[in-house]
C-alpha cells in the first residue's frame, strides 16, 4: 500500500465534507490503492474540480435562493410576504419577528457557507504544494478560492455579524481540523473586516477581468469589495472601488423587463450571478411561488400553494410610467372567469397587499418548478447606486451623485431627479433607499439596505410588528452553539 502526504489527508477531509456520514464506509474500503490523489491534485484540472465543488457550496439557486433572497432577505421587510402552502407555518415567525435560534433556515445558511469555507481552505492548502505549475496560475487558483471564502464570510456577516474565522494549518490531522471547528470563537468586527478585505484585495489583484460572471474574476471581486465597504459604512473606500468597477466593461442592459428572463440572461450587467440550467441541481424555483390562484399557466409550469405577495404600499412607490412596474401583476383574469381579479386594492380602495412580482419571467421551457433563469447577486445598477450613496454620505448631494441615480432611473423611464429637489444629505439618503427598493425588489437586498440605513426595525414597528433593536442580527443557530462551547450568542437571544 502507498503512503500518502498530508495533502492526501486534506483531500479526504474535503470528501468528508461532501459525503458526510458516507465517509466512514469510504475510508474503511481503502480504495486508494488504485488511485493516488497526489497525482490528481498536481494537475491544474484536478484543483479546478476542487474549486468547482467550492463554488457549488455558495450557489444561491433552487430553494437556497428562496430561503436567502425571500425568507431571510425580504419577508421581514416592507416589500414582500407569504401566505399559504406548507411553507407558511415555517415563515410566519420570520414575517412577524418571532424567530429564535431553533429556526432551521439559520442553521442551513450557517452550514452551507462554512461548507464553502472548508472547501476553499482545502483548495488553498493544496495549491500551495503544487509543483511544475507557474506561480501566476497558482495565484489565480488562490484568488478564486479566496473570493469564495470572502463571499461566504460576507454572507454570514450579513446574517449573524462576525462568526469564527477558520484557518487550517498545513499538516493538520483530521482530529485537529475537527477540533478547530469546534473550538474557534467568534472573530471581532475588526478581525472580520481585515480578513475579508485581504481576501478580496488578493482576488482582485490576481484574477483577470472578464470571463464567467458565475466564477470569481477581477470585476466581481471588486464589486463584492464595494458592497463590503458599503455595508460597513466605509464610504470613501466604497466610492473609490465602485469607481474602479464603473471603469470596467460593464453596461446597463437596455430592457429592464427582459433582464431577468431567459432571453436576457447573457447580458453585461450581471457582475456576479448564479447560473441555472434545466435538469441540473442549479435551478430557479421562484415563479411557482409567485403565480396567483388559478392563474392561466402553461401546461409545463406549476403553481404552488405557497404564494409570495408584494405589499400595496411598496408597489405604489413606482411611478405609472416606470417600466420596472411592468414586472408586477396587479390584476389578472382567473381560469374560468371573465372579470379581472384585483391584487392591489379592492373595490373600496383598501390595500390587498397581494401584487405579484414576475421579475423572473417564467421560462417557456420550464419543467414544473424548474426554471432556467439565471439569478444575479451583484449587477452594475447596484454599483452605480452604491457610488451615489457613498458620495452622498461623504459630502452630501452632488451633481455626480444625481447623475448616477438618473442613469438607473432613465433606463427605467422614471422621472429624472434634480439636485434642487434634494438640498441635504438626509433627503437624498432617503430617496436612494427608496430607489434601491424599486430597482432591486425580488433580489434579496432589502433587509441589508434597511439595516444600513437604520430603518429595519422601524419599518417593522410601522407595520404593527413588535420588533426589537437587537433583531438587526439573526441569532446564531442553536446546533452551532451546542457544537462549539466557545461561540457566544448575539445579544437579545
């Protein structure tokens, strides 16, 4: 039998992450007598396979998209809510701010991103022992791994605040790796910021511009760094890095109504996206949740009992001519009826809070719940409005900030704004928050935007929900607290 290096142990650890409980039987079978992972890992394509596994752990597609973008990102906000189906029982606590550490959605997100971090760390350890591969290529591999790792910590921070930073020393045994996972305390805010910033700067410096927007590259590393600075209120850094991204080869897609459709997915506005493909494990399942009852759907589509609804007050923030409004259904004719069913207001003018977002237009070739629409996470419009927001926070309303906002509004055929309309920082800040809502509805950004603007709790109170200040962070999942005695729960929980 061959004797393997620590790199082999790391590869086995990677497989354990993927296969879970099956790894015990796998190890007992000793199948490595026929295959030397060292040879596999010395080849660039072999390392790329490890990277692919790491990317799969951060894909926000399928029900991960539903959970992240809607249940955690929009249902606790003034934008979207849900009724019906078996899902309702699970999401009512999220809508009503009655969540606690036992909620399964929290643990799912936590486990998913730490799985990605584990896989990215394995790629980094393997890459540092490669031979006969140019350093530039190794740096690119490490750049992608560090992009994945930074994205994972960024997402964890948005949900929970700083979490443990897991570093695996070279040569660590499997027992030592397990102990690190069970004993590492939470990072401080300063440690978190320095760590994620370093990863993204390395990725931006060592990855090329262009390429697939579903994999790390210079553009989306800088774009994620822009968002990182924005949500941490590092305004000058956000403005500066946003300007770098704006100087790259990205353009606003001309037709907003087709931007999220199958027809529009090959566009140059999506800076970082998650690809969806019918028949794969990366699909878009949004539309079955959006169809209203008895909506006339194609035979190859499906309409769920769980229904995602839009608040009337939010829908009515759009001007009549704003083409972004066209991606909502506010009335329709049910199967078997001739008169339209109203979703926005009833005959007496009362709000129904039942408008439906059709942002991800149904895939004509969908297979039941499976749609192939790609799912954006960062697009150019976000970076444009980020720079406008950062400039306003630095020096108040400026002609440049107004021009940036109007780039987004002009594409939507909304009325351009003027500097005279917004004489102070506070008024333009409020307008930018509202404009981000109109631009990014159904994209999972509303919660983080409201938190950054200090309005997340107040918007819940305004809707009659007994929210508490500490709920700007979600609780660390109870299974993680049970597994690691050095974890400290967020205040209030």
